[in-house]
């Protein structure tokens, strides 16, 4: 028995909670004696650490922000940049009318086209034009093709087999053919019905509707480039006659292609702060800006004959970036509201007790912590990303909460403690406040450290910044803020004005510290006369169970879904374009490409055809194949009488045929889909191929339950083609895969991070508090808050995506605080369970409410935002704060009043007595003690 008592006594003295209280008491005494030196050292340390931001780097590359670095997509993308080295950025104009084939509509579109391709701007001592940035392809203007019969519309009107494949590349002497071919220029690739009239507005205007329809239905070869064209693909809302002939269309889509060299691209120069601009060059962005200017000018004229919608390659990047930062002004106003809120809570209504400086320093601590976090993380090479823009609000919510906790602990000093020297008073305040703050800070740090194990680079970086920032919020709160607190007490003792320190108020009479704050009075009355009545306790517990049941129902229905268009304001030109395109081109889908590496193509051709046949058979998933393989097969069969799907060519035959094909009118447009080891020269066998590509489109999918299996299935078809020659490289790549891969792992990441964070919260609170029962109830409150938040997210129309993932990571930091402060305070109060619960809520409950209110106030203006990111953050924070305060300030006290744990053995009285006995040996000035007593 005696041994157990000794062990209990030893634990009570050397437990983490007891040790931390003694350390904080000593720290408070030191700061109380030398506040100025503490302020100076804190500022110097913050400035020194902040110098690390000089080595800071903002990551703008979407690949390094949103895609797991060890994913197949990331490695494939790097491979493509190194080996293929080119990308295309399409620019779209979509026009709608009752019949866009009317000559007056097409002629006006031709005028807009002329304005677009005529744009120019100064650039590095030269003039930048469309020809400088467009995707240039070879012109084959002497292509011999049979005209399409006007009577064969019963069959597939664009069946390639109906076209005579004999062309000059075969029957002309190679020297003659190549000399003529080399005399043709490269021209800009465009996909436009206006090519039928060579983009001449006057010729179109002079045509009749019958002329337009006849030319559209009969033309197989583009008259400008000489390439095979299917112009029906550019039309929407098509109406045909009985023979399948197009007679009208409600929309037409014009496309201009901008070429970008991605082999040596630096995203740090041409990305945007939101990390949503992909594969752009300076010239491409500059011309696209001119394209947007032309389109804005033409759409502002409100043409009575048709409506115009448009999209540039930079549209999504620009609008998503603007959307993410357009409400920065509202956030600044929110911070201003928070500052006045702090003054309202901390100050009293007289000039001396206005805490202007103290409130400002509370916000300054947040700034210093952010500066140090950015400096340290920058020095060790961790980049700053777009998600990090929310970091100040996380640190602000936690930092302001610490300020209110210290205020509450200062007000709780009893009569005897207020007679002690100032350093001892500060030590006693910090002894209680620091022990409470360290519980929440330490658990937040661990929670964010757990979040840093994510495979998403941007989220990983954010969690590291957040963990470091929370740590230094804690450091500055218990040092810098406390030092300013001491100096503010001295100012009040000197009766100086709280705003203009040079002004004294000799007639100032200190407020009576015995006067109970109105917030404590309200809480005491509400809980003692209502909440802690047995029927109300039963109601609170039942209400918690019912709300949790609804939350679980919502949680089970919570979908994992993300749409990039959510980042786009609904009233933007791009959003309107996407809505109209979805209406008239519902199957347009996402572009995808099969890339094949340095294979022995003569041997692998049958496998390539087998692979493509499998892909083309997936008609529910893909469509619109643009392959060089099919016309190449037709070309060889027609001209060399060989079925290459079943016959293996020799290396010489392959290189000869592919060279002939790529210099023919039917194959010239596919030349850009190959990369050779050396230059491809007309009249000579083709050199070895480094890369070839085959394009198609995914169909439109509504959910991840469809597109994720589709992605994996099609990738599996390509990867299991069993190529055995060359580098054996074969992959399916699509830009949209970056979003789909993130969608695939984000739900797993959220679940894992939340589970690990909850486990760490449980462990950390037990280590610091040392009471298993209290740790369990804190864990329950945090779990309930997260379940409530996720469940009601579904009911508010949110889904699991990268934005909500970040919001929930932030939410963990807030929801821990509410329950942890209440739980820790309950263990320091003696008496009956209900008395201890009432004392806990009365003394610390107001600070918890103040902290939640300050966070909600600073973000309140975001409720009026049109940006998806800010609207989502507001909804999540609103849920976290409402449910966190309910579970921490209502449910937890009710439970503790019924089955709470015993109080911990405290040492504050002992240390106060010791301090009192030795106060004659302290170096504190008596006059300071007397002045402070007068204030209090």
C-alpha cells in the first residue's frame, strides 16, 4: 500500500503534466523579470529564421503539386517531355445559331478568324504573330482524290475505303515528287469548316446556302493543307435528310492549334500561383492573351445572327488562379474584423485598459510564426504551393485561441496570488495556460506531422509548413506574447493610454478584478440552471446520438468526386463555353494518346494493330480515334498489295513504306506524331523511330466509379501488348489522368490521415495529461466532430476532393482544441463532478467560445465568395466550429458531470507558498507589485 502511494506521489510530481507546469512557472517568472530582453530575442530569432525565405521557392508545376511523384503518370510525363518534346494547346471558338451553315453566319465567323490570325504584338525586338506560335504541318496541295459521288450517302459517307489511295508519292519519280513537295511551305494547322472557302469571308458571303451544303458534303480533302478532313466533326445539332446529307447545323466549332516545346520548359517562369497552368511558353501565353482580347471584343458586340463562346489554352489557368485569389480583399476585411473582435474581448471601456498593443501583438505572433515556418522550410528545400495560402488562417485561429486562454487564466488568479510579485503572478498564469496550450499545440503538431506522410506533394508540403508554424505559434505565445503582456501590465500601472502611450490618465481608477466577467456569469447561469439539470443532460446525450446518426448516414453517402470546372466562376466566359459545348458536343470527352517508344516497328506492327483493335472495341469508353495505323494499312494495301496486319515487313520495307506514307497526301498530317532518331527526308527510307503516338478521346464520364476503372482497363490493354523489341515502351497518357489519379488516392489519403491523426491525438493527450479516461473522452469529442463534419459535408453538397482534404486537415487542428482545453481544465479543479464541470465551463468556456467565434468571424465574408475553394473552406470551418464547440462545450461537460475522472494532484499552491516564503529574496521591485495590485 505504501509502495503504491509512493508510486502515485512520484507520478504526480514527475508526470509530463506536472513537469510542464513547473517549467512554465519558471518560464513565466523569467519573462516577468526580463520582458524587454525576451521581446528583443524573439524578434531577432524570428528575423534570422525569416531570412530563410530568401531561399524560398514557389512550386508552380502541376505535376509536382498534385501528382504522386512515384506514380506511373509522373514518370510517363517526364519521359514524354524528354523524348516527344512537344505539346499542343488548342484554342476554341464555338458559334451557335438556328443554322450556322447560313452564308452570312459563316462569313462573319471568317471575319473573326481573320482578326484572330492577324493579331500581333511586340516581343523581344520583333513582332509576334500567329504564324510564330501555331502548330505547323506540311502542305500537300496536289493531292489526287476522287470526288465524292453525290449519291453514295446511304453508306458511311466518310469511309476511307471509298477513297482512291493512289497518289503522286507512288507513281511520280521520287526526285521529282520530293522537289515539288519541298517547295510547299509548312502551314498552320486549323480545324475549321471555313477552310472549305480558304477562310475568305467575301467568297462565303457570295455563296448560297445550297452551295455551302453541297461543298460541305462533297469535300474530302482540305483545300488549304491537302489533308483528309471530316468537317462534320466540327458541327453540332446536325440535321440530315433521308440520304444522310447534312442540311443544317446549330453549332460549329473552330479550332486553332498553338505549338509548345516542352523539352526544356521552365514552369517556374510560365506557371501560375494556383498551380493550374500546364505546358505553356511565354510566346504561347502572349498570343493566347491576344486571342482572348479579340474574342472579348467580338462577343461584346452582341451579334444578332449568332452567339459566340470561346476558350483559350490559358483560360482554365487564368480563371482558376483569379478565382483562388479574387477574394483576398474579403479575407483582409475578415482579419480586420477579427482585430476589432479581439479588442472587444480583451479590452475594457476606458483608455488605460484598451488592449490595442496586446491585441496587435497577438496577430503579430501569427505573422512571426508564419515567417519562421516559411524561412525554416525554405532553407531545407520544401517548396511553397497554392494550398499554403490557407496557412495564415490556420495559424491565426490557433494563435488567437491561445491569447484567450491566457486571458482566462490571468483572470482566475485568486486574492492571495495577486499579492505576489509580478514575476510570480506571470508564472502562475503561464503555469495553467501553458499546460493547457501545450496539449492542443502538441496534438496539432503531431496531427499535421501525420498528414505529411501523404503521397500528394502539395499536401505533404503544406502539412510540414503547418506543423512548424503551429510549433512556433506555441513558442511565441508563451514567450513573446507573455513578455508584451508584462509590459502592458506595467503600462497600465503607469496609467498610460492604451493607444497613445505618451498620454497619461492620472484620474484612472482600475477596474475591480473581483467583478465577474459577463461571459462567465452567463455561462454559470446557463449551465447551473439549465444544462446541468438531469432532463437536459439526457436530452444533450440523446441529441448527440441522433445528430451523429444523421452524420453517419451522410458520411456513408459522401462521394469521392471532383470536377475541375468547379474552380471556374459560373458567370465567366469559360463556364458559359463549357455549358454550351456540353450541350452540342456531349461526347467530346478528354483527349488521350497511346505513346510507343523505340520499338522494332516492322516486327511489332501486328501487335500494334491488335492493341488498337481492342481499344477501338471499347466503344462505351472511347471514340474519335485519329490513328496513323489505319490509313497506313490502307496506303500499303492499295499501293503495295500487302496486308500488314497479318504480314511482317522487313526492316527495309517498313522504313520505305512509312517514309512514303508520311510524305503522301494521306499521311503527311501524321508526320507530327513521330519522332525519329535523325531527320526524316523525302525519298529516303525513314530512320529508326524514337516515339510514335496515336490519339483518341475518352467519352464523358459522370463519376470516379466509371472513369477510374476505365482508365485502368485501357492502360492495361496497352501495357499488356507484350512488345519485345527495342525499349519495349508503351503507355496510355492523358492530361486528365493527373486529376483522376489524385481522385483515386485522395479518399484513401483522407481516411488514413484522419485515422492516424485520431490515434495520435489519443496517444499525445495521454502522454501530456496522463489520465486515460479524460484522453478517451477528448478522443470521442474529436471523433464526433470529424464524423459530424464529414456527414454534413455531404448534406451541404460537398464531396471528397483535394480542397475538402485540405479543409479537413485544417479542421483537425481546430476540433482538438475545443475538447482539450475543457478536459485539461477539468482535471485541475477539485470538488464534486458537477461542481468541477461548472467551474471548468465558467472559467475556460468563454475562452473556447471566443476562439471559435474569432475564427468564424475572420472567415465569415467567405460565405459570399463565388470561388469554390473559399466556399468549401467556409462550409467545412463552419461545421468544425459548430460541432467542435457543441461537443467540447456542451456534450463533454455533461459527460464529465456524470462520469468524469478524479482531479490530478497539482503543485500550484505549493509553489505559490514557496514563492511567498521566498519573496523577500526576489529581485522584483516592490513599487511594481503595489501598482499592479492597485490596477487589479
